[in-house]
C-alpha cells in the first residue's frame, strides 16, 4: 500500500499493512520525536477512518481527559448524551460496549494519539489500558489498536519495555525516524522548490530530517531568508522550539538538556564516564537518558578500536540542536538566550558549525 501524500515511510506502511491483514488483534505503537510525522503517517494510512479516535490533552488533569474521552465516544457512538466517567476503567468499559455493538465484521481501528499526556499523576490509565487489552481486545481477532506519542521515555518505559500486564503484548512496534537527505529533497521537490542541491544540503544541515520543520519553509524565498525568519526573529517558530521539543519528549527535561549541552561542547564526543563525572549523575538515570537520546536520533554511540564496550563515545549529531546551540542558545547550563545576528555570508555559518 502507498499514499502519494507520504514521502518515504515504506517500512512503516508495510508494518501497518501486515497488522491490518493479520488474523489476530493487533496492538500497534507509533512513536518518535516531536514533529517527525507520526500522526500524519497514521491518519494518511487509515484515511482518518477510525471506529474510535481520541487525542490526549497536554497538561490536562484526569477529569478533563476523561471528559474529552467521553465527548469523543459520544461522537463516534452517536450517543444522545455525553457519558460520565469517574475513572479510566469505566471509560474503557464504555468503549468496549460501543465496539461490540458495531454491526460490521471488519477489523475495528482504534487510534489513541498523544497517549503519554493521558497518563497524568495517579490517573491509573496504564492499569486500565492493560485490562482493556488483556481482558477484552486481545481475546478478539478484529481489533487494531494504535497508540502514538512523542514522549519517547514514556512510550518505551510504559509500553515497549513494560514489565507488568502489557509485557510482550505489543504486536507491532513502529519508530518513525527523521527524513534522510534524499527524502528531504523529494519533499521539497513535491512543493515545487527550485533550490539547488547545495541549498537543500544546507537546509538539511540546519533542520535535520524533521518533516514539520520543512513545512514552515516558504520555497518562494531563499534559504537565507527562511532561516532568518524561522530562527532569528523574536519568538520565531524554531527559536522557541528547542525547550518545547525536550519537554514533549522526555520527563526530567533539564537532565536531558544538560547531557545534550555537554556533548555539544566537544566535537570528538565523550565517554559515559566523562559525562557522569561532569554532570554528577550516573547509574540507571544516565543509562536511560543516553538510551532515549540515542533512540530519538539526537546522539550516536560508537566503540573505540581496541577499547571495551563501556568506553564507547557519545556524540551529538542532531543538526537542529547543533545549529541552535551555535547561534541561538548559550552552551551554559542555564537556558538563557542571546540575540544573534544572521551572518551576511551564509556559507560561514555552515563552515563554523561543521568544520
């Protein structure tokens, strides 16, 4: 299956095709960093034709999340009155009743987006989700349950590596990676962009492979004009993106930012021991941070020839973060802002950043 609106994503589409054609219920998780196109991918694959769909609200309390879930159920089930739920067990019970009442024998698609935002403090959402899947959905053969979210740490800890009732229950694990340089070129060409390959390469070395960032470009303007508008004007979109990016992806945001800032301070990279010594935390905390940053393609890890695995080097490789640190944010541990000016010779930006 393919969709002309989608650039790349052949592997992700193939995984969802397999899930739709299987003879059992499927629990699909779709995760990846903020702005990488997770919801766009799912919406286009299913053509937004869901039997039920719900999006978690950012920083909303449990009561508001349940109220929004009830509104969504009222819409899909065509209920005369919005139901009232005291907890997530009741909400999932009502969802089961609605799905069971559907007349069709075709597969039923349930899509819950931004799932990490639903799991507020003491919400007991994950416990209810476990009961919903293990006690009902997994015992059927017609449910396709899709869960998505940008908070990689939550998606990995609570779903991928769940040690409770959801352990081993994920049937399809889709991590949506940033675009390659070829995919960036294909996307820009689809927008009738007239930039040559050198300009496209420069754009990639600033924005990385995050599709949403490229939707912000006005291809009628030059690359320099776009970067000036997106980064260097007050409150511009990609100027304020940095803090929002890490807050959306990770719990304990400050520790993640401190690790990234430290790795930005040296081009050769640092070992785990060196990171621990300079930041003052180690053990499982540092292991989790490094693992999640690597999973989200912010950093890479590589072994040194003749050295032990524990002496692996970690380097910051996310182009957006590298550009941000170089020209927007200071590299100190405090997130203060400077007022940079876009250099007249744009080539000097790239030379100063990567060479």
